[in-house]
C-alpha cells in the first residue's frame, strides 16, 4: 500500500473514539457473509467485524448498500469501512484493502454416484456455474466442458440432482454450506425448497472431487482510497491476530466456510 502524506492521513482519518460509531457499508444479499435476518444484517462478516471492534473498543453501525457501490460510497465518505465478501474486482480496485481474512477455493462438484475423478471426464459434459462470474465460464471452456450459467443456486443444485447437468463448478463460500446442508443464510423460499428436497429424499449427496485455489482468492475489508489509514491498520492487526489464534477459523466454521 502506498505511503500517504501526513496531511492526507489527518484529513482522511476516522476519529477512533469509543463514543463515535464507525459507519460500515454492507450488501445484505451475499449469504453467508452478509444477509438479512429478522430485519437485521447478520452473517460471517458481521460476526468477524463485531469481534474486531470489541477488541478495538469501538462501536459501529451497519448501513445497507449494493456491492457495486461500496467503493464509490467509501470514497465519497458515506461509509468509513465496507464489508460483504469483498474480492479484487473492478468494483473494489479504487479503494484500499485490508489483509485477507479468508481465501476462496473453487470446487468441482458431482453427485456421489458419479465415478468421475478428473477434469478430462468433464469434456463434453454440462457443467453448471454462477453466471455472474465470467472467469468460471472461461475456465470450463478451457477444459472442453459445456458451461451452463445459473443465477439461482437453488435451480443450479436442483438441476444437478435431477441430472439436467452433470457437474457444478462453484466457489467454496457458497458450495460448502450447501454440501453440509446448512441453508440458514438463504432466503426463506430457497431455504424451504432445499429442506424439502432433503426431507423427501430427493436430494442426493453432493461431493467435491477437485479443489483448487481460486484466481484472486483473497477476501478482505475495504476503506476509501487514502482514507482511514489508522482504522485500517488496526483492523489488519486484529485480523492477523485472529487468524494466528484460531479465532477467525472458529467464526468461519460456524458458517461452513472452510
């Protein structure tokens, strides 16, 4: 991270008084990291931030926003900090990032009765993926698979169960909770549908057969460009300490983020 002039630091710094609330922008549509429950934004990121701010003796408030707007709102001063499964992309590159607190893996998934063990066996096969992640389609095309994009995880996994597609290619943050049948972070309709599939024995066991580190795998928090350097430094230290002590892993495991 580039060194900032002291004058800029003074202008851009948050008053780290325990009596002032730090404003945190979050997208409430990104389970299990940030999602709505009982009219509150909850999730793995909220639990982590809560633990960090208790260590720093700071108070905060979470303000709902859109992932695509978080960086611009930080730079305008609407928020002091942003959370919500932030990765290195065009929507976050204009802001300063914390050290990573989680790294994403890509998982190739199949039904347990599928004997496939290699990518070669996926050639010419239909593979479902998240259509909002362009690099996933490119990855599948490179191995000769037939990419099938989805905007609904329920539809994606339902089609795998009914063998309308042969495999699923998805990152660990979404796939692991589903594999472990932890549907708490999904909206009520999807949660009930997943549970119904399980209760009526429609759901067949899903398992990963290839695990790879994702491109741009780091997940981090974010402040405006050249803003709130003191707060960011304190958050970086807290994240590092929590990872070393195992506290971070404990929180992530609560949401099946492994």
